[in-house]
C-alpha cells in the first residue's frame, strides 16, 4: 500500500520563548541580547526537522485553544508538518517553556509550565491514519501510543523513540521500539539502575555493553548522543562511534530532537545506519549555531554542502532566523 506520510509524531507539543543573556541574572535588572518564539517539544521539533529535510511529516497531539496553541499549529505549518490530526481542547492552556541561553558559559536553563491538555488517548488513534505512515516517532508511551505502535507494526512500519530522560514510560516499553535514541541523561540513569558507578569513566566497550542490554529488550537499533562527545550506537552485531562536528555553538536547545528527526529521515531514505547517524549529526550541528530548537534547522541542500565541505551556507538559515525574530 502506498503510504501518505513518511513519519507521524505522537506527543504533546509546546511553545517556547527563547531568551539570550550574557549571564544568568543576579540583579533586579539584566540585559537581554535577543529573544524569539519557537515551537517546542521533543517529538514536535524532530518532526519539524524531518519536514525541512523533505519528508512527508504529520503530527498528532493535543493543544489548547489559547494563543500558544495557535502559535504551535502555525509553526508546524511553517516547518512543512501536516496538522490535520492536531487536536484542540477548548478552554485549555498549551504547554509553555522559557528557554534561557547564557553566552558566557554556553549553558541553558529550561523553565517549563505544563499545560492543561490531556495526552493522546486510544480513542484519538485513527487506524487508517496510522497505517498511512512508514514510521511513528514518540517521546512517551501510554495506552494510546501502544495502540498506535501495534497498528503500524501490523502495517510493516517502525517505531522510533526519543529517550530524553530515564522514565518508566520508556524502559517499561522497550518491546515496542525499533529505533531507540537516548540522551546522555538517559544513559546515566540506566547506569545507576544497572548498579554501575556513574562517576567513573567507561570504556567504549563498556558503553556498548550497556547498549546491548537495551537492544536485548527489543530495539533493533540503539544510539546514544553525548553532546560534545558525539554519538555511539549498535545495530545487529555492529557498533559505531562518531565525533561531534566543529561548529560555532550558540545554543544546544533541541539538538537531540533534530538528531532524531534527521536520523529517521535518513533511515527511511535508505541510508545505512552509520551514514544516517552522520547525517543526523550534521543537522544537529547546524542547529546549534542558532538560538532555539528550530531556527537553525537546515534543509537537505544546506546539509549536503556542510557534510561535503564543512562550511555552513547561512542564506536559508538566516531567513529562518528572521522569520522567528518577527514573532507570531
């Protein structure tokens, strides 16, 4: 059957306000260098990356009918993500996050205000819609998402997960994931669960052994991103390790999110696992040259130039930056 979508994201999206400071404020008054509104959410931003890379992306989740809900929907459309299954709850507030980036220390702080919207429920899952995709990308698991995973697996599709934090909704559901991509925070939580001393550096062999543990629970592909230390992964009996790419870092917010979207896009386009991880590293690296999770997302042409030459063509990126600076 011909698929309508490449990737469907199932999650709860949010709205970010990104603020750039020299240092975290210690006085009553502090200078703000810049600010902009950008859509947020782990899975939502991954889908925006996939949409910018030419994938047929769609999102199913719940937002409120407040101004942030409207902004979330418009930002999906700007990033080529279908919103035909975005659910709007009347009288509810959407998720909101204040993302503060600090120039001096190249650090960030996320201050979240959870919204009032419910999560995706089993009755929200349209079987025909789910079957129309090649892959689901999720960030948490509940009964609705397990139902969707069963549907797409029956239709020979895949399920990818963003394992940002070591939470029961991830590690209790390894069996439904085909592609598992975790953060260093998840990795450290996993080490503690396994009784491994987190203060002691691990060898690559030991890290791969930890990944084998996850793989034994179900996922075919297991990858962990380690920020400035690059990424490592396993698939089948093979392993790989890739370094981070050298770019001028402005803000790492959303770096892992866009890595997921880019990896899934490359995987669906037929790249081998290592090439897909390199592709995703390139997208994540370019994103980090701009504030926020979405302004720095490249299209496939900008990415290919970077991967071939190591140079970033900022022409299209700058247009995205200006778009977000203009606000709503």
